[in-house]
């Protein structure tokens, strides 16, 4: 009885620490170089100092990079930078008055010797424009002909492609709820109800649905697909409170730079199972039990790749209760040091696999032996015991990345694809229905894929919405963000 009470007290204290850390503490899991060096000395191993800068590449606010090396030289520059050269310049000359051009001391006229040029930003507010489509009519004794106007994204709607693109990008990319957009539009003297803008986004998602299917096909052609999920609140008129739906991202590999999102009303296995029905290849995810059936059937053709970021998180959370967790963190830091070295040197593919086999594999073997020893010393239900058990249970998936240079050590690039959803739900709070979840998944797929290939999502959305109605279905792939970007360079 006393043991049960003690265990419950430890669990309560652990939960309290996590809640306080989430509320007021830092979310970084990085340890100082001194801490890592201390843990390494206890293990009797040499820890390279160059690897202590960062064990994980999670400090970037960029969209998920599909296997890119991520050059960060530009982000390290300090001081005022030159204003972008692509912006329109308006030159304003400031000159002396005729009286000031004459020197009273020597009674001579000043001669021009040059100029000092400085630059500043100015902002030109957006404006609403009304387009009148005047279709001329002609007639003879037997017929009447009327000139045709270009097809609009939404038939008989008062919204053109640019306004639709603005509403979508403001909601999906900039996390601006429609009621705030309506307030902004009222400053232009335009009154557009919230329900109307929601209807526009739903109809645009339906218009883009065939292109969404092509994007899904493109992403699932990847050798490696990363996935995760995050909850979103969904309004249900039958319930007194909101319920939880799920957004699932599926991130393509280096050769398939795109992200596709799926929405499901629940977190049941049926959602990812339906979405990945025709996928064959590597699937990188956390150890969610819903994925287990994907990997146990050899005929399914799917291979599990683990995520060391998830494994490290469990160890990090248990470090305060068990000192030995610091040694595990030191081992994991050595694994990330190899990945950082590879990124800096531009090592990929087969060369990366050989590097991992040479350096990472021995570290993994020592780590495995150390974890097996810890498992016998720790209480199975303790936080540290569960963290060790998690790694050992998923050891095959966690070490699979050393077998192929195209695999990543963690799934952080997929987790970054969920940042926009996390920021968005703090602004628009909830989805109006399951249909709203599907609409968000479709539109978010294209916005994030545009950001991934450095394309302005507004320009892409405006162009595609204005053309897709008349675009050939056989050439629909040309409108995918990565193909569209290639035609603009």
C-alpha cells in the first residue's frame, strides 16, 4: 500500500513539474557543453566539443525542408542589412536653397561634390478594386451573340481570384480568423459576412480537390514519408462542448518537396490506414500504436523508421529524477554530432551511410548495452524506467537510419510542418465542422508546399484559382507548387 502511494506521489510530482515547465519554463531540450562533457566523462567516452552547439535542428522557423541541408549563413548576419533590391524605389532629392549654396565666409558659390543616400521603408495600404465585366451583345434578324467573360473560380460570386487568395492565405498562412478579416475589410467600406468567407474557402477547396489528389500522389511517391498528428478543436452542435479532431501531415523526401495534410474526426487507425493504403516505402513517425499493423505485415511493404527526438524527449523529462539519464543524453548528443558534421560538409546518400556506419553505429552499440544495464536497475513504472523501455522497445526502428543515407535521424521536419496548425488554433480556436477540417487540410497542403519551395502562396493561389477551371485535366500536375515554381524561374 505504501509503495502504491509513493508511486502515485512521484507521478503527481512529475506531472506538476511538466505543467510548470510548459507554462513558465523553456522548451529547449539543449544541455550546456559543460553538462554533456561531465556526463561523457562519467561514461569514459570522448565527446567532441563541436557537437555541443545543437543536438537537434529544431530552432528554425522555416517550413519543413524535404531533406535539404539548410544553409543558415544568412540568418547569422548581424546589423542593419541593405534593403531588398527587388522593391520599387522612389527617389526624392533634397537640395540646398540658392542662399545656402553661397558661402558667406569666402564669398564663393559651393560646387556639387556628390550626395549622401539613405533608404527607408514606406507602406502603401492594400485597396479593394471592383472589376466590371461588360460583355458586349450583338444581334441580327435571327440570332443574338454575347461576348464571353473568363471563367471565375466560383461561379456567380462577387469574389475574384485575388480576393479569394487573400482570404485563404490570411487564414491559413497568417492565422487570421475570418471575423478579423471582416473587420479589416470594413475599414475599406466593404461588408462581407464571416459565413460568406467560410463558404468561399470551402468552395475553393472543392475546386482544388483534383489537384490535391495529384499532390497526394506526388508525396506518396517518396522513398521516405514522415508523418505525425496534432489535435484541433471541432465544433459539434450535438455536444455541449467541442470535440477533438486530428490533422495529419505527410511530408515528402528530398526528391518530393511537398507536404499534404489530412483531417480525421478521431485519432483511430482507420485515418492513416486509409490515406496510406497504396504507399510502399519508409514511414518515419513516433511509436503510436496505430502504426504497428502497418509494419507487422510484410505484404504491406512499409518499413518503420523511428524518431530520436521523441526518444530523447522522454529521457530529458526523466533527467531530474535519475542522474543516469544524463549519460543517455550524452550518447544521443554524439549521434546528433555526426548528423551536424554531415550537414556542414554536405554529406548525403551513400557517403552519409558510410559515415554513420563508421561513427554512429559504435555509439549505438554502447548506448544499447548501457540501456540494457539501466533497465535492470530502474523501476519499470518510473519515469526513467519507461523512457528506457521506450527506446529498447523501438530499437530496431530507431537504429534503421544508419542503414540508409536517405533516412533521417529524427522526424523534426514533420513536426515543424505542424507549427502553423499550433499557432493557428490559438487564433481561430476551433473548426466549425468536420467539413471545415477537410477544407483546412486541402488549403494548408498547398500553402505549406508553396512555402517549402520558396513560392509566395498568394501569387500561386491567385494564379491557380484563376486558371484551374479551364485547365486541362491531363496537365494538372503543372499547377503543383514545385512545378509551378519551375516555370517562373
